[in-house]
C-alpha cells in the first residue's frame, strides 16, 4: 500500500513508523508546509519521499490527514476533489463534528473515514514520533455509516496495525466525550501553569521545589497553541460546558476552605477518589 501522510509531525510521523514496521506501507509520501519537518522525516526514515499535495494524493492508495483540525477542515474537501473512487482518506483530528460536516455533501464523502487516535503528547515535530505510541489505546471511527465499506475496511486494518482497540461513535458524541476526558485537561494544565507563573516569580524556586505531581499535572501546558487553539475553537460549546462544570467544582473546594468545612472537603476528595476504580480497571 502506498500512503501519503499530510503532516509529518507527532501523530502522522508515529503512524508512519508503525505502519512501516508492520509492513502495511510499501512507500510513504510526506506532505507538509514545513520543509524542515520533511527533511527531518526523511532523515529519520519516517517517509520515503517529500512531494507536493497533488502528486502525493494522486499516487497513493491511502491519504492520512494529520494536521491541526482547522486546517484539516479546510483542506479535506480539496483532497476529496483529487481522489478516485478507489482511494481512501482518513484524518486524525481531535474533534470530529466540524470535519464531518465540512464534507457531508461532497460527492466523494464515502471515501473519507473520520478517525481519532486517542493518544498524544506535549511534543511536536517528526523527532517526537514513536512507533509504539498507539499500542493499547482507543482508536475512534466516527459516522461509519457515511463511509464506503471498502474504505472502512482499509481504515480498520490501519487501526489494527497500530495495535489500537477500535470504537465506533457518532461525531457529536465523540466531541462531547473528548471535551470531558481530554480538552478540559489541557485547559486546566494551561491555567495552572499561568497561575504558578503569575504568583511564583522565582523560576529557580519552581525548578527546585516542583514535585513529580506538579510536573505531571502541568505537563500538558507544554502543548503548542497551533494545535490546541483550533481544537478549542472547533469544540467550543462542549468545552464551555465542561469548563463551567469544572469551575463549579473548584468553587465547592474554595467554599469548603473559606468556611473551614473540612468534613465537606473530605467528602469532595473521597468522591473524586472514585475515579481510581474506573481508571485502574
């Protein structure tokens, strides 16, 4: 199978490495606005050749769109314009409703499979790509009924080759769930980092005293705005809903401390501990 990866960074690069390792990809074309990233991807043997968009699309069996969600939403219709009825296009975006709606009336909509690999780090670029990144993680296909059977079969094969477990969902439900289990985590991390930077002016003190708990909590604050601003924009309503609930929960903790209601504070913490039973399954 010849594959074109549009966006040879963390996600696209990691997918390319794994698909090559599994023998799924015979040849991988790289397409990216950054020539530096393309050269790095060549050096790291993530891709076999760097090409322009039209050449890569017309000469591949599968096109993987792994760029920020706002750019993917704009580019996807143009990609579908260029493909034949024998080619498949999949994306890897963290929001799905906007992307799906962008091509809902496209005559070649059935050649597109909306996909989200539930994995990511705060790093970016080809040098951050890791072949086993997706192993054991969830791979979500959205609105499968809108995709052709052979296109779905091709993407299912890709998901299995990435060693992910497959979940089917509609795009709107996906965006609600990811707002709660992914997007709010990033906003919280950014806010906590800004709080510390605002109140703790001594960088050396932060460095010396920061525990592993603090470091893991603010790790996501290293994630780049180029990726996350579009995600928040595309999933604005769901993110606002979860953000309002999160603020309400913070107010409960604040009120318990202000009123010295330590019994209630313990109840809030005990209730939060229930997450352990879910995540440790």
